C-alpha cells in the first residue's frame, strides 16, 4: 500500500498541532484525524481504504503519514448519504429553487392581503353607525358577484402557493438522491436513478403548473376585488349625489327593512 507524509503545502491537506485533515485518495472524502480524539490513527469513514497516522505535533518534530489502497472501494457498500456531491453543483439548484419559493411566498402573502381587503370593503369602507346604515351592505347584491370571485381566487392562490412549496421541496429531495445515485455508480443504482429522475421531473412539472395557477389566481382575484371596490365607490357616489347618504333603500343583512330620512 502506498504511504507518504502529509504535506500541508498541498491544497487538499493540512496539519496543525496533532490534528490532520486530508482528502481520501480513493473516494475524495474529507476527514480529520486527531492525535487526542482518535489516538493518532483513523481510517476514511466513507470507504475505509485509506488511513492516517499522526504522532506528535507538526512544530515539535512529529510525524503524519497517509496510507491508502490502490484498489478501488466497493461503491455499492457505501452509504448513499455519504456520497458527496461536487461542490456548488447542488447549491446552484438550491439557489434556483429558493427563488421560485420566494415568488410563491410573495403570492401567498398577496392572497392573504386580498382576503383582508374583502373584509375592509364590507366593514370599514362604509361602516354603519347609530345614525345611518351601511350603504354598501344595502347594495351588497350589486357587488357580491365580484366579492365571490375574489374570495375564491384568493383562496385558490393560497392553496396553489402552499402546494407549490411542498412539491418544489419534495422534487428537490428526489433530485439530490438522483445525483447521489448517479455519482455512487453501483450496478443497482442505475435503475433507481432513473426512477428518482422521473419522480423528480413529475414533481417539478407539477410545481411549475401550481405556480402558474397561483399567479393566474392572484391576477383574477385582484381584478375582481378592484372591480368590487369601483362598484362600491360608484354606489356611494350615487347615493351621496342624490342627497341620500344615510338611507338604506334595500333590506339589511339582519332582515330589517331600510328606513328613509325624515325631512
């Protein structure tokens, strides 16, 4: 088995005190060996084909040696969780997924604000008082179709956004497993990798559809709510122009009839 001294000048090795960090020559796994914790000797935790021995400190004339086997490890015996994905490969996928999830989070926030806007239109835009009833509630039949559409669209947008976040994260987990299976390269991993890729693609496509549906729903809901506001403002304007700011010509929500002003 080849043996050489650990060289801190190498970019993949370091030696400080009686602690050594190396990259396994066989599987490229990074591991640390401590003269105190590991009693100066440790094998690669991933493949077990390399071993580091350290005695003493670097500055005190100690010795650190790396020994490895030229025989390739049996990749099928490696844990899938220990299979390293090349640096920044999966991180790019995480960055892209995070941008999509941030967008769906923004849609969810706007949908919840839209639901609050419906409550504002019904309660706060023209609140009833002891001296006058609410004109908007009296003419609710003229704007309720807009409110129903807005309510449905905002609720659908919130549901689509939450579903997108779930399927996006789930698809990313399948993607990570697919990458690890492809890198490990065991004989039985080929068919599993194809299944993981198909599952990943289905979830990512579904996530894309859900995100589009959420964006469409928020647009329709915003349009319906804006139309409802315009209709409500028109109703208020018409009543105030006619000098009928306090009457309630139609039935009230509690079933009582509206009263006309007394002159």
